């Protein structure tokens, strides 16, 4: 599918690519949450223009753990989060030795960063979006709507869902944007 990026998304991707040398295909941005925010609303922005909002867990929950603590005094809810969709095979370059490179991106953006590796199939893409949760199998069901059912290790269910459902929401948003999958559910 063709994804349309906002100017803000393009700027963030350009900065990411300049710092890491890796290619980013997309990015999602979530503003900090407050105690007044519920699970699926708020001032979150999608830097790609799909019109959906809703928060998501990013710093290592909706993608690869970057290991970063760019703002030691800030809590997770105090910082924006950016999820970059990284070209397949370039994840090591994006992370850098001991997470150093991605921490540089966090410092420049002033936000927590999570990385999701792109994939050629919808099944592999959903599994990557739920990483680091152990996903055993993903089945795509195409009835009235297209739903991806991800079979996750029971010990990793919380990781796959994320705080306030943010990890699975990021997986849903990315899967919709790149594979026209209407929903991602844990089986």
C-alpha cells in the first residue's frame, strides 16, 4: 500500500536516516499521556495522515527495545514517542552498538523511540510490530473485515498489549497503513 507522510513525519524520518544511516519507511508519533487520557483518545498524532488517533507504547514495547533513557528524570508518560518502521535488514544499523545510535535519535527528537522492522508479508509484519513479544504464529482472516490473529507466548501477553493497549494499537495502525489489515488481535 502507498502511505502518505506529513511534512512533520518526513522531517523526523530525515533526521532518523541522517543519524542512523538506516532507511525509515514510516513513523507514528504519540504525544505524552496524562492521567486524564483514556486508553484510546488524546492528542496523539499520526505522522502519516491516516486520521486515526490513540496512544501506543513505544520505547521497546511496540518494536525493538532501544535501551535508551534519553531523559532520565522524565517518566514514560512525560515524553512523546516515535515509532519508526525500518527497512528490512537495517535494524542493526538503526540501533547501533549497545543502542548508542538510536539513543542519539532520542536525544535529537526529545522523544522515546521504538523501531519496527518492515516485512514482506502481513504475517511477518504483525509479528515484527509486536516485538519483543514472542509471536508463534500470525493468521490472517478475511471475512467481513481483515483481521490478523497473533498467537503470543502467554508470558508475553502484557508486552504485546502494552500499557493502556498502546503496543497493540501501534501494531494495528501500522498493519492498517501497510497491509490494509482492519484489526490485530491476540489469539
